[in-house]
C-alpha cells in the first residue's frame, strides 16, 4: 500500500495524531480532519543554485502523490526546507491546501495563488481546519526581523488534544539577541525561545540535532542548529513528552548520529521518551495523561 493510501485509511482517535517523517526535517501531521505537511523537501532540487543536493537516500514520498494536504507549513526559505519542485505539485494535487511561511518564502515561484497563502504573525494563532497553529521565531542564526516580521519560523500545532512543536532550523536564542532591540518593548518575542515555549505543554517536539562547528560553517557554508546536549537540556527544562530528532541524516557533510542523542537523553533522564524515525515511518502518538 502506498504511503498516501495508508494515510487516507488511517483512523485518528481522540487525543491522538499520526506523525510522519521524511528525512532532514520534513514531516507530516495527520489529524481527524486533514494532514499538515511541514518543510516537505521531497526532491533533490536546490532552488538557490538551480542544481541538485546529493541525498543519502531517496525521498520516501513523491510530491506528485500528495493528494491529501490540507495545509503546508514552511519554516524558512533554505533549499532543503522551501522546495518549489515539491510545493508546486503538492499545490496542484491538493487544490484545497493552504500554504504558510515567513516573508522570504516566495510561494509565487511555485505557482501558488496569493489567496492560498497565509503569512503568519508570530505568536498570533491561526486555523487550518480544526488545527490551531502558532508561528514562533527561530534563530538560524539570525532572526531576520523586518519590521515585526521574522524570516525563520518554528510552529506549535495544537490539534485533537495534542500539542506538537516543530522547530524547523534553530539555535536557542534569548532576550539578549541583538535583533530583538528592533521590537517594541512589549513584544512577547523579546522573552526568548525557552520562555515562549513554556507557554505550552509540549507532547511531541521535532528538534534538530546536527549542531554547528567551524568547518561546517566556514568551509562548507552550512548554517548549524541545536546540538545533542542542547536538545537534551531543552527536553528537561520544558518537560517535553517525546523528542523526535531531526536534521541529521540527509546530506553527507551535515550528519549526526541519532544514537548519541538517545544515549545522552537516557543518561539525563531514563524516563524521558524519544523516537528516532525511519524516513517514511508512521508514529501514531496517543497522549496519555499522568
């Protein structure tokens, strides 16, 4: 059975979501009334150069087969997150889907009509079906503030009694980040990432673990992310229910061993849950209150 057919036949019970992972940070969240795709990088296209990015494994899902999208959430405009060669066929095959992303993401180049595009304001919830979605600033490494708009997002998705945080690409940023001085003193984003996230009880978090280092940034020109130690500390401080590590598997010079993360999390707290997902895998999450 093809993945889309499996999704279409899946029943989502109360207090549950179907979570899918496609490699890098690409994911889908299935609720009782739709499917949200996040950063669906499902090809090897590099829009910034017009060339390709050599993948270590093929995409587990062809964008032309995505007929069930109710919404697509893009976190930022880097080529492995904002992929016109994925977004254009998804928009065509899922004609009722809406597309959300920060201001640098040019959905027009994907042939997506303006009336199908949502430009979220950070910390202002919006709806796609019965899902409540809130964009949060991510720092990659800058926040990219333009007026009070941000260039990089993470998303909180509250749906069917479950809260999911998908960070996109980010490092931890706090109230001392110099770009925050552009905002009014009352703007909540000035609190910093961890303080903002404390406003939700996060059941599942998709967090990048590939880290950052001199050679990756200055020789290979790859912008880094949270590292293993930071993700473990975040999980502990925010009491995250389950951590799904991301951004460790797709490109040769941007790898991390997910086992290092699992070991570090277990050492910090054997009761803290994690889920390493195979590309194309379904994780059927059911919230169980304790």
